[in-house]
C-alpha cells in the first residue's frame, strides 16, 4: 500500500514542474496588456505572409513557362470551338433561309461566311498548333459554302414553281368560286351543298400547300392531294346541278385550273425532294465532316494540354512542398505563442466565470480571484467583485421586500374575504326580499281558497243534516249544487293563480340558484322575471312595459339573465324613483345581426351625474351608503354581462332625464361550453351559483 505512492511521485514531479513553468510564463505575459499580446500574434502572421509571398513570387517565375504551354493549347482550343460554333450557326442560317428566304438572312449568311474564312486564313493559319491542319479545314469549308450556292439556285426554282404553278392556279380558282357563287341566285339552290364542300376542300388545299412549301412534310402533301381529289370529284356533281351557262363555263375552267394545280404540286414535290437531298448530301454532310476534323484536332489539343498540365502540376507540386514546410514551421511557432497568450487570458477568465457562477447560485461568500492583476482581465475581476458586493446588498433588500410583500398579501387576502362576504350577504338579502314579496303575493289566493273551502265544508255539514232530517226538497238540492259549483269555481281560480305564481317563482329561483346553461326563450324568461317583480311594482308607483318579441332563443344562462334584470329593476326602484316617486320602466329586446341580441333597460327617473356614471360599475360604489347600500348591484350586473355572457354593456344617463342601460350579448354565451358540448361531456350541468343583488 505504501509502495504505490512512492512509484507515482517521479511521474508527478515533471507534471508539476511543467505546470509551474506554464504558470510563470502566464504570469509574465499578464504583465503585458492584452492588446499587445494580440498584436504580437498579428506580427507573427505578417512575417509568415511575407516569407510565403517571397516563395510564391519565385515559384511564379518557374510556373510561367509551363503556363504558357497550357495557355497556347487553350487558345488553339478556343479557335476550334469558335470554328465549330460558326459553322453550326452557318448551317442553321442556311436552313432558315431555305424555309423563309429574306435579304436579311442572306446578308447574315454572307457575313458569317466571310467570318469563317477569315478565321481560317488569319487566326488558324498563324496558330503553331493548327497550321498543319488548316488546309483540310479550308477544303471542307469551301465545299460547304459552294453547296449553299447550288442550294440557292434550287430554292429559286422552288419559289418560282410555287408562285406560278401553285399560287397562280389557286388565285384563278378562287375567282372562279366567286363567279359560281355569284351566279347562284339563292342558298336553297341544289348546287349549293356541293359548292360548299368544294370550297372547303379548296381552302384546306391552300393551307396544306402553304404548309408543305414552308416546311415539307408528308402529312401536308397528303392533305393537299386528298383535297385536290375532293375538288375534282365535286366538279362533275356541280356541273350536273348547274342551272345557267355562267355556272357551267366557270366549272369548266375550274376543272382545268384544278388539273394545273395538281401538276404544279407534283412538280413542287420533286423540286423539294431535290432540295432536301442537296441539304443532306452537301450542306449537312460537309458540316458534319468539318465537325469531325475539328473533333480530331480537339483530341490532339487535349493530349498536348494534358502534357503541358503535367509539367505545370509537377512544378507546382515542388513549390507547394517548400511552402508547406515553411508554413508548418511558422504555424508551430504561432500555435505555441497563441496557446500561451490564450492561457494568459483564458485562465483568469475561468476564475472570473467560476466567481460569477457562485454569485448566480447564491454563494456570495466566495472571493473573486485576480483582482490585483494590472491587465484588462484584472479590471474585469474587480468589476465582478463590485457586482458580488452589490448582489449581497440586493439579497438583503429582497429579503426585506419579501417580508413586506407577505404582510401585504396577508392584508389583501383578508380584504378579499371581507369583499366576498359582503357580496354573499347582498345576494342573500336580495333573494330574501324576493321570497317575501312572492309569499305575500301568493298569500291572497291561498287565503281566499281557505275561506271558500271552510265555508263549503260548513255548507256540506248543513246539507248532510237536512238530508238526514227528512225528505229533501229539490230547491235545497239545487241551492246546494249551485253553491258547490260557485265554491269549486272560486277554489279552482284562486288555486290556479297561486300555482302560476309558485311556478314562476320556482323557475326564476331554480335559474338563479343553479346557473345552468340551457336554451331558453328570451320573451318567456322576461315574463317570468317580471312576474316575480310584481310585488315590488305594487309597492311603488312604477309602470313597467315589456317589448320582447317571440322567437329570440338564447343558448346561455337564464339565471344570470334574471339576476341582471332584477338588479337593474331594484336599482331603478331604489335610486331612479327614490322616496316613492312615480315613473316608468321599459324593457325591450331585438336581434342585432345574426349572432347578437340587444336588450335595452330604460327609465325616466332621476338620472345620474357624469361623476356617478364614471363610477357606476365600480365595486362598493354607492350614492346611498348611509341608507344601507353596498354598491355591488351594478358591479355584479357588469361582470355577468361581460364575463359569463360574453357581451358588453353601455350606460347613457342625464341628470333629471332618466337612465338607459344598453346590453349587447351573443345568442350563444361565451362564458362556458354550449349545450351540445355540455351534454357530450357528462350529461349534467355544474355552473357557478350567482344570486341577485342591487346597489
């Protein structure tokens, strides 16, 4: 166990010695500013560039002669490529001239011909690598250019044949067709169908002949022949159907001109065949031979270029080896100096980075190293040390701020709890008032029913006693039946009234205590809510008018809608018509586009000042604080409209001229899933409970 460390020590000593030596060099370099260290690397690079430039300049002189050979070969190759391009272009121009003769094309051919001959006699003959093959190229080119002269003569003959023996008869035939049509009195004549077919064949013949002349093709020639036969076949038919001498004379001449046209087309076909043969055997063959000669010369040029390139590459390889050896030597020097300079910057920066990591991780007790150094990194270390001290002060300040924030959050939580308690109390108070009013309203029909039932019971006992005492007279029976019918009618009427009130209150209470989303009729929901508010109307001299059309179906929360109307109504009763003041309230609704509904709740009461309007929807704002108002009624209304129903609410009021609340809400509420989504989820509805409140 003790031998192993003794064996490792000799190996560790050189490593530690090297580390100490490197540390001393780094410390020595840190005495030099960083800018001078970087400039020293730039100076070494400049020295390397100068040495390499001298070597390259010497090598350039050696490569010059080798490059001259390569350049000469490439110049010769350019001449060959130029000759090949010009001969190919000349061939294309000749073909274009044959198809569409024009003075411009002919002048361009002559200019290009002179250019080809000039290239052969000047550039190619003076090129040392092409001078031996120029004579053969000139022979092939002369044959190529002479063939163009023969081709021009043939083309002139073709043009003459086409104009005289094809177009000439065709023009006469067109005139004859016009004479025949003019001699035909009306289009119901028997000759007219055959004349139409013949005229169509003549038009197609002209198109095919023109196409064949411009671009010889067997299909065009066949079309011309077929249409000529059609014309010749229709002429006898038209002759038999002709009804005057002018028609017959014109048809006779038309037959002769058709034969002449057919013979002209045949002669044109022979001459076009001669032209095609001349093009193939003289022009194209000569050009192909010229290309073959150029290709042979190009192969020789490639071989010469390859030999010159090998010489060039060999010379360049020798220069490259010398440059590489010198570059490697200087590169080693630059790398060594660069590593030492990098260490003199990197090691202190690592120390600063470690200090920064410690600071960011919250370890402010670790001291920053290198603050006594005189270079730029030392200045950075001193700045980081200042940052550490600031971080310590910042942490202390944050701790104090966190404690203050916790105290503030605790107070805010208590305030929110108190606010929620006030809202809940206001809701329960409003619901209690609604229950008391409805109970009072239901008490009347129930009391009347109880009185009628008691009286009916006593009358039944009297009738039973009379029935047992002796014979019953018919008048007594009729009287008992009549009184029974009256009592039953009163019971049914009053109990129906009580049932209607109870059903209305039940629907409103269910909607408000369970904010269930469902589809409901806006007019029916408004009527139910108004029915629940009738007790309040009886206590105040307020006239209520409702204008809600049938057919407005809402997918939303009827409870929230009921709470909105109730709060607005109670707010108007308490503020707009305070102290028993009389007035009128109107509730109207209409469709707004295809997606929205506009509800207007208006009164002609006291109105609001501008200051009150600005704060009307703020929580806990009330103008009757000393009379028990909490200031939550309109705040709850605004939240229901904007959040649960996804609508918007606007207030318009003038002091002494009443107040108007304008509510625009979507037909499909935005505050939760639709009926379809809700049913698809679990078949039940669980929505937050909202009750009524007022300012």
